[in-house]
C-alpha cells in the first residue's frame, strides 16, 4: 500500500503560556452538498469552488490534547473511533506520536455526543479507550442523548445517533460528570454553544494572559460558513439556534481578535476570524518550528 494511503499522524504542538496544546487530526468525513441547509445547493457549490475546495466537501475532524505542569493530560473530544470508515479513527496514532498513553489521560472533555466526537471513547466492544479518565459533558447532552424518553420519541433516522452515544459513554457510567458552564478543569472554562446539539459546548483554555477558544462545531465547512454564516448542517438539532449562535460567535471573535480552534477547521485548525465585508474569513495562525 502506498504512503499516501497510510498517512503520517497529523499532530501539531502549540505553546499557550505554560500549557501545550496538541492538535490531533482524526481524518475526514466525506460529505456532499446535501448536508448543507438553509442556503441553496448552487450557492453552496459556488462557495466551495471559490474556496478551491471540491464540490463534494471533505469535513476535517480534529481533537485536542492539553498538557502542562501539575495537570494530568486533558483530551477535548476523541474522534470517531471505530464508528467511521478508513478515513477516520486516527486520534490513537496521533496520541502515540505525541508520546502520550491513553492510560495517562485524566479528563476527557466532550463538546457534544455526536459519534465523530465521542466515538473514540471506546476501543473495541464496550472497552474504555481512556480507562483512568473522568468524562465531562454538558448536562443537556446527557438529558438529550442518554434519556430513554427522548430516544423513544426520536425519528427512526436519528435513533442510531442515540444508540452510538449510549454505547460510547457506557464504560464511563461511574465517572461521568455533567456541567453547565464555568471552570471544568484546570485552566479550562466551558462555553455553552447550544443549537448544533442541545448541550453543544466549546472550551476556553487560558494560561497567563494567553487564551484559546476551542469552539467545537461552530463551523463545519470553512469555505461555505465563513462566507455565508446562514448555512447550516443537517446534523443540527436546532438549525435556527445553531445559526444564531454561529453569527454571534463569529461577530465576537472577530471583534475581540480571539485565538480560536475548531473540531472541523482544516488542520492544524488554529487561527483568527477577520471581517470580510458583510461576511468573514479565517486567518490561519503562522506555523513555526519553534515559538
């Protein structure tokens, strides 16, 4: 098999004050413009083309590792795990390349319970991939995805997402902590961003006078949603709320010149948001071998 079919792990370390943020690429989801809602297919395709992206988009997937003095390693999201195809599930290889063992992870912070973020919680059948970690997730996510009544009322097409969330979190039942905001781990604050899912949550990581906002799934398709924030995704639980939150967050981070990262921003997924007329653009942080 060629080297292109066996890619090297996507790993980038970044200093944030006394902390180290390691961006880990889990691979990509092959999508189509059928995933885009709230704008026309022709407009979505034109934005993809203008952004030099394929007509049928690939959705990048990233997870993030936080390490530093005096704290056990913290993981934000886990990738797709075995729930996806061969283009996904690369977080374990990225962790190994970073020299971090799954057993050393003390906390897993989940942005939400979709399988591309929580699927990597398990390794094999019903085995915790991070056997010593506490699992932290917004209370509204648990109330939605792990509630029997909500599952019974869900459309048949949505039921597999509930079942995958339950399967992924089951080994952590005795060490699952729910939060609604505020400080959730050393140097990390939960930032509720509901809409994409009921408990969709970003995380602000702060060290000294530096900070990074990992905004989870505010943007799935950078070529489309920075230019047209009205564009949503079929995965949004509440499309109107998800759109409203995206518009607000883009306005805030552009105004405040906030350093951001995203689960679906193209690797290495670190940068800034700039205003571009009535729209926005993403400005990647300059990558350097030594900061």
